[in-house]
C-alpha cells in the first residue's frame, strides 16, 4: 500500500495503540532469536532489520541471536561433506565445525549486521567466543532402545550446551547504542569451539541479561492445541500441563522448554511468534493482537 492510499486515521490509531507499549518497554532488554523463513525470504529479511532498528530508536535494547542451519547444510553439500543427524542434531566433527564457524560467525552474522546497519542501526556481530561470553561444554546425547539395560552415550562431536554466560560485553555495547548480533558458538576452558542450538543460547542469554522479553521466531503460527488453534496466552503452569499431556511434543518441545526455562529463570515473558508474518516482532511487542503465543509466570 502506498503512503498516499493509507488512511491517516488508521495511522494515528496504530501509533496511539503502540504508545503505552513503548513507554512500558523503554530501557528494557529484548532478546530475539532470528531464523527460519524470516532469515531466507527477502521481504521478511528487510522487515526484520527495520523492526530491530525501530525498537532501538524508541529506547528498547534488542539483542539478536541467530541460527543458520540451512546455510550450514548448503555449504557442507557444496564442499561434499556429508551431514549426519542424531536426534535432530548435526554430528559436528572438527571439519564440520570449521564450516559452522565460517557460516555462523562469518557469512550469516555479517549479513545480519549489514542489513541492520543499512536500515539505520548500529549493529556489531559477535560469536560466543568473543570475550569468552559463552562458556560451553560438550552435549551428551543418550540413546536407549527397549532391549538395552542402560542408555548409550553418543558422541556427536562439537555440539555443545551453555555452561555459563558473561554479559559484560553485550551490556557495554547496548549502553553505547550498538545492537549486538550473536552467533551461537561457545568455547570451553581448553579453547574448543562448540555449535549450540540458537534457541537455547537465546533463552540462557535472556536469563543472564534479566531481559524483559525473549522472542523466538518460528515457522508456525504459534503453540497450538489439539484442535489446531493457536494458544495466545499461557502461564508456565499451563505449559507444564500441555507438555505432560502430550499436546506439546516433537520439534516444538525443545523450543517451548527454552521459553519455559527462561520465564522460570526470571525473564518477564517469552513469545513464540510467527516469523513468516512481515513485521512480526513489532506486531507482537506494540499491538494488542500479537502474532503468536505469549508465556508468562503470572497466575
């Protein structure tokens, strides 16, 4: 829609609706996990960058954590390096880890930084290795079949989990009006690099920063019930119940656990939002409707 065809009254109403949210969240930190369709479709890429810059301009401190699984897979294929997965996680030997670092810490990270800067922001790209921000340990994967008396520990290489997070560098950058863009690569005390799930890093970082919100962009409309209806507002107790009764299962379960742990760890709210919707981040923060599922510890 061109600017000439917009109804001025509608524009005023939108701005008026946004005002109390701007006042409420000014000065607060919002951690946004960026990935999925929002990272691969041109119109969504552009709207995401503009959303992040606008958040910063109205006084919110956005911190972006990004994934890059498809981009890693594409480069591995070009290099004729086989991709293998165990329980949905990429087996990452030293050669594969080199590619992961090139893609996440280089290509993808700098692309996001450039997009935000082109939209008028001041972004700086980092990995968890910079300043040893993200201390990692190797992720232990267990497998057990009915005939086994004890679970088997499977070594999937340089795949890690968060041991601890230092926020000094991120807080310093945010205070100087920079927007940190973080690739989910951690390091252990021996200097070994680890690829960590971006949702997990975003959740743990939100806890460490005492963030107001954690926002996880997904390729679905939000968390759905058994009838396929989006559940727009849930408490942590309700989410626990949906996990227990099997409503939440499969690929959505790790993402929901990240959001749940973050809220239980002190983050005010977590949002599972539809990254396929243009300007999804702004719609969720600044409007009454939102575009996904909100999880809080209220009630």
